[in-house]
C-alpha cells in the first residue's frame, strides 16, 4: 500500500513536471501575460484609479474579488481555531 | 485602566521598558502602512499584521491579561467580524447604487466626488476593512494558541 502511494505521488509529480515544459520562459516578453494584461494595467492604472502604486490598484480594484476572499480565508482561519480551541473559563 | 507596570508576567525590566517604548511607534507605523498603501509598498494585510504584532508583543512582555486591557476579548470579536463586513459591505453598497459588485465608481451616485476619486477612495475603504480583520484575527490566533483556548494566561 505504501509503495502504491509512493508510485502515485511520483507519477503525478512527473506528469506535473512534464507539463511545465510547455510554459513560456521565465520573464519572456512575448508570453500571453505580458502581451496584453500587464501593459493594460501599467498604462491605465493611474488614469482609471489615481493610485500611483499599481500593486495596490490591482489588488484593491481590478482583483478586488480575490482580495475579498483572501480576507475571508483569514477570517475562516480565525474562526476555525476559535471553534476548536475556545473553552469557557471554569468559574 | 490599571498602570501597566502592575502586571508581573514579564519580570525582566529591560524587556518591559523596551516594549513599552516600542509599542506606540509600532502602532503608528502600522497605521501609516495601511493608509499609505496607495503610494508606497503596503496596504491592509501588511499594516494589519504590524498592528497585530504590537498587541502580541504586549502580551509577550506583560502577559495576556495586560494585552486584553488594550483590546478586550469582546472588542476583538467585534473587530473580527467588522473587517470582512466592511469589505463585503462596500461591495454590496456598489451594487445598490447601480454598479457591479466592488465597482467603487458606482458610489459616485451616493456622494458625488468623481468617478476616479471614488475608485481611489473605495480601495482605501477596503484596505481599512482588511487591516481591521487581519489585526484582530492575528491577535485572536495568538491568544487561543498560546493559552490552549482559555484566553486568560499563557506565554
């Protein structure tokens, strides 16, 4: 059983590594992300949001949904720890 | 509020004195990181962690009870829920005033400041929500994990 699990892990890992072969090269200026999405943010962020820090503009406005659920993830972590550990003090 | 020196949890004078001097500056810096996120690296998550760390530092140096005099357990519980509620509330408010969810420019119909200005200000409102949530939940996690859930005394 242990060997089977090891085999499954190794095969999955090998497949994932094989999949990275088709990725664009690191920092390639012609990959899809840098040909239409990044230039849009860089050119339009200040004009559309008046926020000089593009990272904040992307996090807070363009990807606001993502940031909202990041907050919810932290909230869930807090509530999970609270519900597992919290106990009333014995008076 | 009692004098902070009455607490005996941290016996070391050097630690207590240096923490007492550092905490106000850490908290001002945390607020600065939150409100200055538009212009420099920072924002709600980073500033919230810095603010939360200042309360954890208080708890480490003076004991958990001392840190709970500055943020009581019930205030902490309110902040836990208030942070995500601010974020979601701003998003819902946008839909109520005729925009998409989290499209802050719709709030221009509520208070006319200008569409682009509202996008900027909406980001700020949302960052404040994130900061409140992260700060209080960091402190909550520390209190619970270090005291085994009793939230009275621990490290």
